[in-house]
C-alpha cells in the first residue's frame, strides 16, 4: 500500500502524513488518504443551501435555527444544521417542524435569489472542468480527470481551493465527496457535513460499504428498501455475499445493478448533457379552497414563478401541466400542449386556467401547482406568426415588468389578479 498523502483544506499546504494539524497554518482540517491524488470523480453539495443563503443575507439570524418553508400545512423546503439538531428535516410538515423547534425563524422561499447563487456556483464548477453533471440547483457531479496541468495540482487540491473560494466569495459552504465513481462520490459528500471533504478510495470501497444498510444505496427509496429486507438483504454486505444470478432471479434486472454497486462498481460517466425534464412550482393552502377566483389568483402567482425560473435557466417549454390535490389527498394532473414553446407567465397561466376551469366545480383543493415540460432553448420561444400576433407584445410587456422588478423588487409591479390576499399559503 502506498504512503498516505495529506492536504490542508484551509491553506492548501501539504502537511506530513498523519499530522493532526497543518504545520503551515495550524488548521486541524487536514485530509489524509492513500489515494488522495489519484481520485478524480467528485460530488459537490451546497450545505443547507436555501437556509445558508438566508443566513448570509441576514446576519441577525446567523446563529438561530432557520427553516425555509411556510404555512402550517406546508412542508420544510430545507433547514439549517441548528434546526436539524432539534429533529427538523426537509419535506417534514411545517406543523411538526415547529412543534420540534418552536423558536425557529421561518423564512419563505425566494427561488429567484437561490437560482442566482446556484448559477454562480455552477459557473465556478464549469471553470474547473467541462464535465459537470447537475443534479439540482445546489449539487452536481464533476469529473476532473486530466485537469492536473490546467489547475497546477491534483483534483483534490483543486476541489479544496474551490470549496474555500465559495465560502470566501459567496458566503455559503459546500461539502465535497471524492472517489473513483459517482456512487461513492455521492456517498462521500454526505459523510462530513457541513464544510465536509471526504474521500472513499477503491481499495477500501467494499469494506466501507459492507456494514451499511441497503437503504444507504442512492435511489433505493423506502419501498425498495423494504422489498430487499423481505428478501433477506438487510445490509450491503448481504448483497455482496449474494450470487449475482440469484439477485437477478429474486429482484429482477435491478438485482444486477445492486450487486455491482454493493461491490463498488459504477461505470456511469459524468454527463454534462443531463437535462432538466420540467420546471414547476406549487403552493399548499392552510385551508382547503374551492372558489375558482381564489384558485386562479394563486395559479397566476405560481405561473409567474415558473416563468422566472424558465427565464433564469434560459429555457422554454411546450407542455403545461396543472397539478391539484384534493382535501382527501387525491392527486389530479391535467396537461395541455401549446402550439409553440413559451417562457411567458401570461401564456403559462392562460393554459393552466383553461385546465383549471374544468376542475374547479366545487371540489375543495389543498394544493395547486403548475409545470412546464417538453423543454426547448429560449430562442425558440414566443416568436409569434400570422396567427399569433400578440406574441411580440406579450414578450415586450413581460420584459418591461421583469426589468422593473429586478430594479425595485417584486412588489414594484403587481398584476390585477394578484391584488387580493386570498387564503394564506406556505
């Protein structure tokens, strides 16, 4: 086995292997691993992203438990690490989160702000390597193979410098997982949060995986985990000991994939061509709503959110999907294809309202959502033709409104349908 290599995550010096502190700066954040300079597949995840941005922008809440979400019937979008010590978790109902942490500061999500920070983080990732595969607004896989000469050091050194610059320049923190494949890089990024940097090498992979529960495998889910347990596979070690053919017979095609992952085998490439499938927004009411006007007003608000996200991402879409959840939790989805792609809030809303009119016939709803799919580039959207003569005017009007809101805030321009407060939402 080769001698361990060390890296100080704070000053980027190379201390002696085994040093508890960096000899150059005294930091205890010294990373040591035998394969440190040979690994190049990374997973980067922003720590408690929405909450971190809010704390950065409001120093008064920096040392307090913060929950991003809202409404007693809404859910937690994310929460800071202080709130997590009380048991609060993402996707938890707000009433439960506030029961666990009654002193939490609750902040309503500002997706436009988060998207702006996310774009800056993504731009810095692509400056490291063109092989960046986004997973969400705040996480991505990177392949830094062959970048040593470009950045003057190993991928580990490049990633440590990246994490340091994000914290210094953007005021948020990231956690880094470094390995030889995507599966283990993702696992590594969760090992040392927040401000983490963990490494899983090839030599240790199977020993590392063996004691973990099968639910630790990314993508298994609760249903898959229970099925594996019913078949007698409780740990990843159980999968390692199983015959590959047996897994195939008992679990189906998924068995082959699980056997390979259990042995640390993952040949998926980091793909920068991974595409967003849809852009959507939704809102949950504190009390069920049946009035068509109230529903339409909130539909317009979330149509504006979807429009803003499409514009921020430089994409458009051809299919509009309305999502409704009844008071007894039954889900309805209705879709309509547009003649051409759009980014415009007015057009998304018009399509959604036509779908809503057929559903808002007295049923009480607890949630409404709108989404756009069948995505295309922004330059394909809203050109108009001899039939669609309003496209250029609608586009110019929204551009003017967007410019005013960017300069003076979202409250600078309020459309008529949004004046009423209506039922409060998360």
